[in-house]
């Protein structure tokens, strides 16, 4: 059974509708797919319908924007209740804060790219009320002819080390982990230590900060991901063994023309998915 636990649709920063994502997943040989749009559960009903038509299994999820000790941490929340108001309310706050951040980003960029406007960014949104982010700025810049592809924008003015950068906000990571658990969900850290290199030096501070999140209720790490290096993966695997955590693998798919990530390029075992399911009491996996 081929399982991918991280994908995005037009409900956040993916390039394809939920139905299209599931169709491509089916054509890629996947049996199970989690839809994990940023800070929203708005695509779940569509995912259930799409998965049912294709005889696929659907895992409800969210990728939550959080921050721990001023470090951006993305948290995958599997199977939380869609009706748990404290979580829904905090996600709405994050989406609103992201809109404000993107407005500030555009203001910075306008000093060099005068034709870029928030109207141009909003014109790239394909779903009403969707979660806006830097990829939508990139899409607007492509539409305006500034760049040929999203990747060029991210390698240039949208790079996190660019002078135009506005730091992201988000929920405190410890609070987010506890909210997901209270909603009956299972929190897994998305692509931890992403883009780390062989020169990465892992210190006691790293361990202390990861242990803080584990003690708050973290269930595991997404270590099989194209942006998680071998050194980080090996260290995180040791930490997972020590604390009896799950290890997942996923594509982090954003569309055929979004990022280079392709559905099914990294996968999760059925045994691990069953362990996640056993910890959940919020939503249910829709098994085919």
C-alpha cells in the first residue's frame, strides 16, 4: 500500500483543486493520501468525495503554522475534530495574520517591483477564503512577467534571507501541539531541520528544544522528505526511537507546476499510519 501524508490544494498554496490532486495521486499509484492544506480544513469534504470516486483512502490533515523560540515550525495535524472550536478559532487567527504579513511583504517588494500589488496577489487565489502565502506572491510575479516560475521568485526576492523578507508568525508550537491533541488529533512535525546540510552541527540546545515539543505531546517527525538531510534524519530517528515516536515520509506536494515535489516520492508505511490512527479520537480515516 502506497501512502503519502502531505499534500496541498488550491485551498492553500497548491496549484490544483482537491479533485485534481486526488486524480494525480491515483494516477501516480497512491492508495492513501492526506490533504494537509495550510491552517485550514476547508478542503476535507471535497477530499472525501474525490477519494470515494477513485476508491482511495483519505486521511484528514492540516499543516499548521507555528513558531518555537522564534524558529518557524510547521506542524502536521492528522485526524483532529473539525468541530473543535479552540483549534478552528486559532487557525482563523493565523490566516488573518498571514494576510497582514503578505500585505507588508508586497509593500517591501514594491520598492523594486512597482507593478506588484495585493490585487495581483489575490487574483491568483482560486478558492474563496483560502489561506494566502508567499507562493501567491510568486504566482503574481510570474503572471506579471517578472519571473518565469515560482522557483525563480523563491530563489530571489522571496528567499528568507532577502532584504524583502517579513518573518512569519503562527501559533506557539507547544500550544499548537496541545490544541491538536485536545481536538483528538495527532501532531507530527513537518520536515524538521529542513534544508540542513552535512555541515549541520547538532547541539544540546537542539535536543532541549525538540524535547520540549515532545513533552507537550508531539507524536513524531516527517523525516523522509526531500528537504531533510541525512544527518538530520539520522539524529531525529534516534530521538524518535528514544521517545517511541512515529516516523513518516511524504511528498509535500504543491502541484505539477508548484514545486518539484511529486506525489509518492516519499511514503509512509501502513504500520505507521495505523499507529497514528490508534492515537486519534477526532476525525476518522476514510478507508477505501
